[in-house]
């Protein structure tokens, strides 16, 4: 009988769950399916799973009894309470060393907590980021498992065979302890927000700036799809722009300009603020969606607030489009550099050993941000795993150096036109700040000390007998300002 046992169980037969089961079945694994509404199980076995090796269960006990040991059970249920509920339902039926895998979009602190709670009970727990949507789940997603390291050898083969592949390498690697798998998935989604906003701004520049038609813009994206920007998002943008409604008009021109969001971009931006990391591009991408959402207010403002008079573009349009490709590329490099800076800090704060190259490698295919660009990031981190940031990688330094004049021309032109470029603008400003040994924070510090006696430190090389290195200095800026620093009277 025991060879009739399944390799893995999966709970939650919504589209993602069904597709992941079918994918694991295709890769030669025997899967047992369960859904709380058990009629779903029978329906699945009689339809989508017909003629496969997939088996079903009508209760948690039956599911557990049909699995090889250590038992491996994937949860693909709604993030939040449902995950905790299923862990509770499973626990009494599981044995030491059995493994629960949450493949949903859980917030990483929940996963960190669940790993600990399960390990305290002798179970193993994995929080696994799954990206690629329905298509990815069916044909090969990008998988980001993290949690109980002891569980990895028991799930490695299944997940690495189930994931997307690039040059024979799986888009699935062990990420690290605690909620690190879901954390990396969250940053992935934040970067996705950034990529989408950068592309939307480029489209706007071509449309409102250069005044091109939707078909002309589609052709430009088709060309970019052949170059350094080659990626899933550029490819679908090309297809979207080509797509016509029944009356022959591009459907994109009929879509209401109010962007929705489900929260993972916001989580990334909040996390960056909490950690004090300058992940400005994702922040701007989230805020751009917020601005899009206040449509009525924008419509009212558009009637009363004037921008610059539109000057038809006098330069070489072909050259400008090439510049825009370089600008998009440079801004994208900044966004990924910021994302990795955030993960660098999270690794320190949470005590995770995040492998930079592996993270880039698992994003190369299967997921929404998949691109050739991610192979270049993988190569850079493989050459130097401790790279301070992507902007220190020779490959990206050369790329930005080459793109820089075009990048500045595009930002300047968009600004003159009055076409909003929150993401491109912040990317260039971040770049200029990052490469500045001296920024104007000296003045901020002086202001803080002036009005709040917050003190400051002396610039190296400018020390004297009343301003010494390593000391908190307070200046009596006016006749009435006190001698006491705020830290003194706060104490
Ligand atoms: C059961 O399946 C339905 C979709 O068919 C899904 O919406 C639901 O979340 C599933 N429930 C669980 C917890 O298994
Ligand atoms: C990843 O890169 C950061 C610097 O960006 C470095 O501190 C860290 O050690 C690297 N991680 C690993 C596992 O090499």
C-alpha cells in the first residue's frame, strides 16, 4: 500500500492550487488534493485532474493518512487567519518532522511567528513565496522557500523540479530562516510595482510628450523587447498596446486610469521606511497609484491649473526614443539596486543569511519581473557575492555611465513638457545623491540644532578645540538660544 502514498498534499483548490498540483503531477510527483468544500475535490478529480496520478482526500485525517513521511503539506489558502486555522487543524494529526508549507501571500512577520510556533511543537514550517500567477503555477513558477532549514532537503527535489528553469538551473533556491521566503517575495512584488510604473511613465512620455499613437508606441515596445529591456512586462505591454476592442480602437485607451493595489507594494514601502532604507522608487510607484486613484480631484484640477504650453518636439524623434530606452534601463538598475539594499538591511535586522545571487537567480524566470536583466544581476553577485550594491558592479557601472546622458535628457524633456515622472525622477535623484560624497544634510543638522538643540557632529578634517570628532556639539546660534542640548534635557 505504501507506494500508493502521495509525495505531497495540497490544501486549497482555487486556481493557483489546482495549477500547482497539475504542475507537480507533470513533474512526476504524486499529489493528494484537499479542499474544505469537499465537493471541490471530487469536481477537480473528475475534470482537470482526470487521467492523472492525482488523488484526493475528503478530510484532514484522510489527507494526512495518504502522505509519505515526513509528510509534506502545502497550504494555498487566503493569507491571514485561514493559514493559522489550517495549521491548528493539521497539528493534532501530524508527527515530529512533518512539514507544513504556506505557499500563499502571507506577510513575513506572520511567517516568522508560525515557523517558531511549529518548531516549538516539533513540526517544520516553510513560508514559500510563489510568483508567476496562474500561468507560472501551471508551467513553472519562481519559488522562494524559507523557514525551517531542516525541511529543505525533504522538499528540494519537488520544488526545484516544479519551478521554472533557466539554462538547466531551477528558479527555486533556499532563501533563509524565518519569514525570509515571504519577505523576498514581498520585495519582488515591490520591484514589480516599480517596473510597472517606469514602463507606464515611458508610455506617457511617448503618448503625451512625443504625441505618438498607441500603435506607434506598441512598435517601440516591440523593438525594446529585443534589447536590454527584454522582459515579460515589456512583452505584455507590447501586446496590450496592440490589442483592439471590437470597434478596432486600442482597448487600453478605454481603460479608466485608476490603478488598484493589493498591498504588497505598500508593505515593501512601509518596510523600507521602518528600516530607514532609501527605497524611493517603489515608494513613488505606490504613491503614483494613490494619485491615480483620486481621479475626480485630478479632473477638477486639470480644468483650473495650467502646465507649460506644449511645444512640439523639435529634435530627432528616433534619437529620443533610443534615449528613453536607455533612461528606462538606468532607472530600472536603480530600482533593483534599492531593492537589494533593502534586503541587505533586512538580513542584518532579522539575522538572515540572504544569498544575493540566489535571489536574483530565482527571479530570472517564472515570475512577473522575469527578464534578461536579472541574469546580469545574478552574474554580478556570482562574481562578487558581497557586492556593496549593484551600483558597485562593473557591469552596471558601465551600463549607467553609457545611459547617463540619455537618462538626463529624457528627465529634462519630460519635466519641460510637464509629463509626470515620479519613478524616473526619483531614480535619477537617488543616483545623484548616492554618488555624492557630500549632501546638504549639514544644513539640516544645523537647522535641527538651531530650533531644537538636537546637536551635530563635526565634518572630518574640520575639527578644532571646540568642535571635536566623536562629540555631540550644540551651538548657541542666537543670543536667546540656550546652551543645553536637547539630549541633555531629555535625559
Ligand atoms: C476551496 O476551493 C475554492 C475554489 O474552488 C476556494 O475558493 C477556497 O478557498 C478553497 N477552500 C479551502 C480552504 O480549501
Ligand atoms: C549580500 O550582499 C550584502 C551586501 O550588499 C552582503 O553584506 C551580504 O553578506 C551578502 N550576502 C551573502 C550571503 O553573501
